């Protein structure tokens, strides 16, 4: 358990400078500093993510091969099959690929685990594709560990493209593999969700039809006594060079000779360059402003004026070439209305899948999810439209409300309901699907609470529990689809890695799930004994498996031994900022919203306030396990403590003042929003 509080030191000069530079509150600047965003470049990328700065999909290993194989399948009228996992990440991936292929008049045959089928491809599912005369199978959010099944399919004449993000084994399937976690893959960001990898594949496929595909763009501008030259290929700035103006013409001449027709020259008001190429009758030369002319951009605009129109910080990007590079990337991102429409619709699903699969919301994921949530406000996806109903969407709403709802059918072997939610376009059928999902979700809540309570009481009453390094429970009452959810709740409650196994099907082969908290890589301890499992796959903190029930005692013993004291139960709450409760108002909460979307890797800030007076205490909830403090503050704030009622009542009776660690949220009550605190921990001053 976390037993202490820690607040790291700040560099006040850096905080003040960042606050001034970005015109942000000093408290926000200090939170960003403690989260690791200290330089102007880091802060700018965090609070002003640019869609055009997402990584070029062709940087992913095998992307060109995957695109060519799909193009061949379409041109040769091959039959295409899609296989996905049964969770939101998998089904969102399926939807993006399915809707893309529909635009090319392809109706793919798709498949996912149904009823009691195990995770991943099986020989029966491969046979299903063969019986439906499929030529090319594309796996989404799955496939990386299905070596034997894909080998069997290849022997039967199937081809495979794998799009996945799970941890690969040493042995890889015989397929075109798209997975940034491959050791040989140089893609700059390794933590894409499965739907992120699928999006990259589909985006690359569309980009391959543009005239600029595989063409190198040379961007030139003069500044002071130098010519700056950038090389751009498939949306990536490869390098930027600086040469003297006197040498620029001969240097550019050598570039023309080297690349021949595979380049286009873009410059900004560099007359010498334009005259040179005109003299050579080289026609692929454009002034940047020629590409930008519209109602609010003219050829008379200065670079500073262009930067303002493209929302580029002139104080941060001081060189003309850096500003021109950003503008050019924007031009490429938004040049095709059809591709941009695809991006807008797809990123909504990328956001859903990334948040529901608890991917780190940092780096590229942050940008993808940031824009995905932004685009949801104007969604044309019928299912999302029904579900959101014009309400404000946040990462918290997705993780707390939308994701649990849409993941429920798959937990009960009724994946077709969630697939229908994503793909169905008839409003009447969609309404019926949503009602069934909502009813199933209510059943799930009641059932999970009942099982969780039993497991909690059993574990709490076990005198041997403290000696065990992991939680291990096996139950006949738990359906296969709920093992991960219960493992997650138990590891949160007891702060230990958890493995939960279902024996409901009365088979020698049983299904289970492992979960851990924070950054603890549970999967690392399981991989050395992966040979003991029938099937296993997943992420560092979450994995699923099928195993012979008789092997479980040995597996658990090995894990207890190998984990040892590596999982440190003594931990600290990392406080992001110390403030007074009177500082909390709607304006402050609005400033905090600039740090959205919150999630793994960008958790909601933890605040510390000292010497708070409690005016009143009340128990809340049907079982009276939760508590509410009424605080003395300018807004008469309330502080909620989940499962903390006993401790809160004791403090209320015995302490006149209290120190609180908490998160801040807006609570909606009778159509009005009220700030409230969510208590994480508390102690007495002194």
C-alpha cells in the first residue's frame, strides 16, 4: 500500500518563465514540470498537439508491403477476411478497416471470438475463412502469437496481414506483420493501441494513392546569409541542411540530378532559387504561397503572418525553415478532403480503443486521442451519436461509462452486439442493440459486485495472504469474460498483481487473466514460463491465457518465487501541486482542462491542501461505505471518499483540521455542475 506523500522540488525560475511564455497559470506550469514537461518545446507539444505531427505510418516495418498486398487483393478481386479481438480495441479496429474497404466496394467477411471461443485465431476459425473462400486474412488487435494457426492457414492457401500491438514472442508468424513492438521495427512510438496500428495501416493505404506518395519534397528558404533546405518524404522531415546562398544554386542542381523526377521543390519567396529552376525549365517548383492561396492567405503574407494563421508560436519556432516545415506538413495532412474525412471518423474510434485498452496517453497516443475526442463533438457515427446524445465527451467519460458498457457483450460471449453498435447503420436496429447492451451491462454490474464481495472477504480473511506475492483465485462462478475485470479490481484493492481463473466450463483447459498496477511489468515474469500455458498473450500489465488446470499450482509457485520483493508494496503518492481549497473555482478547473485527455501516463493531477476545517460529515451509498466531507471554503466544497467512511468519520470526530490529497472533478447535479474533491488520502496536521 502507499504509505507516504512526496512532492518533488521545483525550479521556480523555469516555472515562472514557462508560465509567462505560454500565458498559463503558475500552478499548471508546476504540474507540467512535475510530470516531466519542462522545456518550451515539451510543453508546446503537450498543450498544443498538432495532428500533422503524428508519425508517418510508413516508418512502421513492413508497411509498404502490407499496403501493396492489400492493393493487389483489391485489384485482383480477391476475397478479404478480417479477424478481430472481441473487446472495444479489436472491434473499433475491425470497424475502421471494414468501412475503408466498403469505400472500395469490398464487403469483407469478418470474424471475432463468439460464445466460448478462446482469444486469438484457432484452426476452426481458419477453417471458417477457408469455407468462405477467403484469399487474404487481415488480423486486427490480434495475431502476433498465432504462429501455428497462421502456418496452418498458409498451408491451406491463405495469405495473412497481421496488425497487432501485443507483445510478440521470439517466434513470429509467417505473415506481413505490422506491430511497433517487433524488435526490428523502428517506428518511433511503441505504445499504440491495436486500433492505432489499424488506423496507421488504413491511413498509409489511402496515402499511397496520392501523387506525392514516395516523392521527396525539397523545401528551401533564404534567411540572412544562408539557404536552408529540408527533405520531406511521406510526411516525415528527414533532415534540414544549411548552406551559403552562394553555393545554393549548384547544390540544388546536384539534387535535381540525383533525384531526377522524384522530387518537387517548394520555396518561400526565394527569388534566386525560382529563377534558377525556371531557367532549367524544371516545372516542379512552387512558391509556398501558391499552395496556400485562399480567402485569408495571400502571396503578400510574411512568414510571421503565416505562422499566426497556422497557429504556430513565433517565439518558439524562430527560424523561417522550421515554420515553413510545419506549414508544409499541415498542407500534406489536410490536402485531401476524402482522406481528412477518413481521419476524423477513424480517430473517434482510435480514442475509444486506446482509452478502453488503457494505453499510455502520451506522445502520439495523446495527439490521436485528443483529436478523436474533439471530433466526437461532430460525430456522424450513428452508434456514437445515439450514445453521446450531444453530451460533452472526455477521457473520463469514455473510461468510466462508455468503455465498460461496450465491453460488456464480449464478456458474456455476445460480441455481435458491440460489433453491431459499431457497424450497424439502421437507426431502429441500432436502438434495439443499444437497449440490449444496456440491459446486459446492468446485469454485469450486479453480478460483478456480488462476486467481488465474495473474493474480497475470502482474501481479507486469509491469514496466508500477506506471504503471497500475487493474488490467485479460481472460481466456478466467474464467466471467462469477467476474469480480467475482477483481476483488475482486486489488484487495485490489494495493491498486488492478480491472476483470476474461470473454471465455469468444466474443461481441463481453463481461461484466466493477469493484471498489475502502475508500471509493474507482470508479463515479464510470465514470459519465461510461457511454455507452460496452452495460449498466452497481452501487455505488460494485462494478459490473458488458456492453460491446463493441473499446471496452475506450479505456475503460481514459480511466479511467487520469481516476483519475490520486486513488487514493492511501500509506495508514495506523488503530489503534483499544493494549493489552498479556496483556490478551487470554475476558472481553475477550466485551466486544468488544458491538460486533457487524462489517463494512463497522464493521470489527473494529485493536489495537497493543508489545515482544512471540516464542517460536516455524512455516510453515503446504499451500504454506507462511502463518506462525504463538507469543507469550509469559498465554494462550500464537498469531498468524497470512496470506501473511506470509517476513516473519515474518525477524523471528523477527533480532528479539528485535516490535510487532504485529492483529485478535482465536476459533479453534475440537477443539470448544474459543481466542483468536488475526490479524496485519495488524508492525515492530521502536525
